[in-house]
C-alpha cells in the first residue's frame, strides 16, 4: 500500500452553536488541512498519482472555503455545522469522486490550531 500526503491551508470564519460559549461567537481560524491518498498500484512512471494532480484537486476544494463565512455556504448551516469534524468530512467527500477508482482518499485532517485537529476516515 502506498500513501501520498498533501498539506494545504485556508482561512475562514464560522460559528458553532451549543459547543462552548466562546465558540458560539463568530470567529475564524487559519485551518491546516492534510489529505492522505492511498492505493496499491504504482503507474508506469513509478508513482501512485502525480502530486500536481492531487494538489490541484485539493486546492479546488480549498477555493470554495477560503476567506468565507462557512455557516453561509449551502453545504453548511444549522443542519451541518462547519465544525473541524464536518470540514474534514466535507473535504473528503468532495475529493472522493475526483480520483481514479484504484486510488482512494484514506483520511482528511483539519487543524483549527497548532494543537487541535479532527480526522475523518472515509469508508
């Protein structure tokens, strides 16, 4: 099994209800995002997937989130609050359809600070 990791960042604001009074206020983070891709077979060039392709797809998702108020995006809101956990899920789900069937998104980790993160492992 081979694994690729791509790390990127985005900045955005959100509000979380019923968590902690401090988090209920509008606030922002400079999120760090780590995407792990896994697969069993290397291509003829000896790579699982070109890093440029992985980065392009990840950056496409980051563009949808960067410098936004996440609660106002159609995919988020009261029904799906933009917590770090739900952001990891959202990013993974957005990426799952973009990679070849023999390469899968293994995990997505969203760091809302240097010492607090959430990881989602798609099935």
